[in-house]
């Protein structure tokens, strides 16, 4: 529960994307995030939500390599939750660290 409440409140830079490795459990009935079908389309049909407080900050299940690189090219800061690294990389065909995706430590 603390992750659901505190993660959207972190002082991330504008235009940030956090790969959480979690889908609807992150944003279902979460008053700090909004989830729409348009967001899923923006993130290549991945589960995604936007911060209520900072609309340019997003939380997404995962990003394929081409999509992550395109968002980086657009100036987004892309992070992954450190606890979810092995899980994410088991579904993604690339190394998060080698791809310049930043580790986000979340202490709860």
C-alpha cells in the first residue's frame, strides 16, 4: 500500500516514466493516479497511469526497447523500480542498466 501511495508523490523530474513491473494493482482505485485507454495506446498497449499531481509523469508496467528509446529521444527520464529489475528483464529482451534506464530505489 505504501508503494501505491508514495510512488506517485516522489519528486521526479517532469517528463518521467517509471516502469513498475505492476499493472492494475498500482492504479486501480488509487487517488494519486489516473488510468485511461489513451495512456495504454501511448505506451504501446501496456498498462499505464499518469500522476494526478504531475501530468507529465507516468507509471507503466514495462516498456519495450524501441518504445523506451523513443521516449528517451523525446526527452523523458525513464526509471525502473530497483526491486523489480530481475522481473522486468525476464520479460524484456534488453538490459535496463545498459540501455540507460535509471534505477529508482524505493524504500518503504
